[in-house]
C-alpha cells in the first residue's frame, strides 16, 4: 500500500492507495508548531480507525508547499512507517514539460494536479482550478505542456481579510444568499463573497480559454464542489486530483519501475 500526503498551507490531505486504487482519505489541519511525533500519532490513529494494516504500507510520497513541514513528515515516515518518502519535484519522470520561467518555482501540488489531469482528462488543453488557501489556476496546452497559471487569494482568505479590516461587518458563514442583491448585511456579505468569487473564477477561466484556444476545466481542492454548484464554467470536480497525481508519480518513479 502507498501512503500519499499533500501538505498545504491550511490542510494536509492524506490518502491510502491499494493496487493504485484510492481508499480512505483524511484532511488534517496544518499546524506549523506540531511535532513529528504528534503528527505521527494522529496519522497512525486515523489509519487504524479505518482498519489499515500499517505493516502493509510499503511506500510513501509527499508534496509540500510548506517547507518546514516537509522535513516533519519525512521524519513521520521514517519513525512510524520505517520508510523514506519520495518527495515531489519538477525533475521527476512523468512531470510534463514546464514552460514556467523557473520550473523550480512551480508548487509540488500544481505538478501533481497537472500529472493527474493529463492522465485522467487529457489530452489538453486543460485548465485546472485548485480551490484551497489560494485559488490556483493552471494551464496545460494541446501538446500536454505546462504553461503556467494564475494565483488568487482563496475565498476563505478573502473572507478573513474582510472581517478583520472592516470593524462593522460581522463574521458570518460563507453560504449562498437567496439573491445577489442582499437585503441585510449578512446576505450582502454572502453575495459579495460567494457570487463575487464565482465571477473571479469565471473571468479567469474565460481569459485562459482565449489564450489556450479552449480547454476542459477541472476543479479540485476543498472549495471546488461548493463553487462549481454556482457556475457552469467548471466541467469536472475531482476533489482527490492531487492525491491521484501523487500515486501516478510514485508509480513512475519508484525503484524498479521500467
């Protein structure tokens, strides 16, 4: 079995693959101050709760956009699973040709998303929208090359900034208001956050399509299903796209792979 871990700024997405098929998944809160032993105990407890035999885990791979936690989870793998995890990088087999000015600047999660999208929904052009701490747009051309993308604040970050800087606005749930024209402060804020955010997503997707000459749009990440319900711009929602990319990269780069 393969242990796959995507370490993000807000959440850590973990999944178990058996025979390349994704099994149980979990999302853990990212805590920069948590120690390897604490993460290890939490992770092994979750695995045992799903009756996962830890002794059957014979491979591990991680992607990380939080450099301090990369070493923490490498320690978790060594101490709790007796494994040296594979770490995602731009020079791995299976990563598409990258046209970014500095390929090393492309986040590991973006590489995983690109690999999985090409495998599951290709050929290109493809547009991937990862709804996480930031909302990250990635563009893959008709030749399957990674061109680059755009990065915007995530809807959660936008909401936090609004509530912190506007003293008279109450902190509310990001939910769908009954109409775009809010009739009280709560529904007005909900409209601005949700519908305004949908407008941002639709606008960038349209610009990407103009530059790519079209393209299938894949949404992933924690907010993907919620945003996709409000727009026809997202063709497919695949919440586990990054984990699937991790599995593909591991299978292509593991020792003994032909």
